[in-house]
C-alpha cells in the first residue's frame, strides 16, 4: 500500500492505496464520486473526466498514487460552480441530455472550453468536445447547450463588470 495525501473537492484526505488502483476507481470507491463514469477505461470516451490541478484529465488512466499532493475536482465538488450551474440549465433547455451517461464528463469538458475560449465558434466547440463520446444525442443538443451557456455566462460577466468585452469563466 502507498500513502497519499490529496485534496478532493476542497477536502484534504490522507489515505493509503494499492499502487495499481486507478484514480477513477479510487474516487468512486473512497470519495463517493459517482459522477465518474467508466466506459472505455482507456481514456478515450471522456466519461471519467475530472479536474486535476486546474486541468481536465481522464481519471481512468491515472493512478491514484500518482496524485499525491494534487487538487482534484469532480462534478460533485463543482455543484455550486456558476458555470456548471448554467451548463446544467442549458443542457436541460437545449435538450443536450438523453441517457445521461456522458453528461458529467461533457459538463466538465464544456466548463473547460468556456473557460479557455469564452464563446467559441461551432467548429472549435465540436473539435474540443470530440474527446467525449455520446451515443445518444448526435451532439446537436450538446453543442447548442454549450453555446447557450457560453452566451449566458458572457452576458452575466458583462452585466457584472459593466463592459461589453468577452470574458471566459475562470476555473475554480
């Protein structure tokens, strides 16, 4: 067993892990992070997407022991994040959901896209979402939802700052 200390959703955790345990399994089993979905377990489908030290990553291909000292955010920890709240609302309004299996990874990825690009053109958005596989929607509703959320977040930022300049949502 390997001793590790990390921060998960704002809470410090000291524990031991088997060196072979993936971060996805660790987070689901020991941190009750049920938003992490395991699909391919090869880092291809995006169902296990989380935030590690401010960057999105696939938790199925990371080892828990390698995360010693890291700060990790799952969708559960981003519950009160304004961008996630707007994305959830936009996914509902724009029919970006069907079975919901890909949704947690899509939301975290979309949050990152908006933080980096503000309100990207459809082509950029589709390229940026390409690492998240959805077998139900055909992506039209998802793309519409992310664009809708980006516009709403930009309007909120402009209203709050009193400017008309686009501003990306800052990750936590």
